[in-house]
């Protein structure tokens, strides 16, 4: 099998406990992520990975394929690495590409997933990809729930941080910042490598998976999107997304299934 999507979710969020099952326009958030991910034409299958029986039971009730994982994982990438091993055992075959779509990205667009797979299948030796977009508001640039990224001239990530980077000291007329969107692509080998590397200091300080790879000298190819989804970290984020979701064209394609 060439490519699968895995959505890691857990109830024990430090910033917003229980958020995977919080409802947006009457539908649990994890359902939005699942339905939108399924609409990628380049994915051969989609799974939810969780350590919580409550999420497992809910996912099963809507017909989603769901994998139970250990509660010990602190990073979503470690969770999907465990899920991958179980999926390959079930399928009886090796998966080529794995796209991680965080369970708190309810406005994820299938095109982001498609772009990730295209880059992983290219001939430029890309092993890990991450979608990003520009930061337009100063409040977002200063928001520590939003992960910022600085890239090199070849669009490889230099560093991820929750702080307001880069400095605007010499560019005060505009915000030069970019933010991570948690749609991350791995080749099979790179995901297994990630799990084998010990968590790093900057990864722990920032609470950002990708810093583990950067600290160990591995490249993360950043892929730009003009789309502007954002994660749910607080109740306020959820209410903001509800207003956007009502007008969202993709939402209209699946809402009748649940509402």
C-alpha cells in the first residue's frame, strides 16, 4: 500500500481537555478531521490512532478505522509510529508514506495531504514534509499556542518555536513569520527513525515533534499553502472555527451524514 493518513487524538490535552469530542456545528471535532482527510484522492486508507477508549468507541460507531495505542506517548509522531506497526500487521504489507493529520485541525484541506504525498514521491530525496502558511496577524505571531517556523533558502525548516520568531527588529513594517500546520508527511523509514531517536532538549522545551529531527541533522521540507486553517487549542478557538465552518464548502459535503 502506498499512502495512508493517521489522525492521532487523545482526550488528555493540557490546553483543552477532551477536545477531540468537542462539537463544532454539532459534530465532534475528530469527525471533521476524519471526513476531510478521507477526501484526499491520494490516500489509500485513513485511520484514527488513540489511547482513549472513549474515542475508540466513538470512532468505531461512525465506521472509522481506529487503532488503540499506548498512553505513554508524549508526541503525536510517536503515537502514529506505534499505530503504523499495528496497521502493517493487520494489512500484511509495508506502507510507503504516512501522513499525520493532527486531530485538532478541523479545517484541514485534502489538497494539503495531496501535496505532502507528491513531495514524498518526488525524486528530490524528501523524507519528511510539513505544511505551513504565512502569519498575517501580530496577535497570532505572539500567541504561544501557535507554532512558528523559520525556513532556509531551500524551504527546509531551521527551527520551530512557540515564541515570536523571527525578530521584527529590522523589519518592523511587516510580520515575516510563518506558522506550522500540523499536516506532516513521513516515509516509512523516516517515521521509524523518528521513534528510535531519543527526545531532544529543544523538542521538550518547545513541545514540538519536528525539533527532534532538526536537532539530529535531518531535513523537514516545508510546503507552503495559501489556505489558512488553524488548530483548536482553546474554547475560544472552537467558537471561532464554528463561524468559519458554517460557510465551508467541504463541510457541506459531509454534514448531512451527522446532523
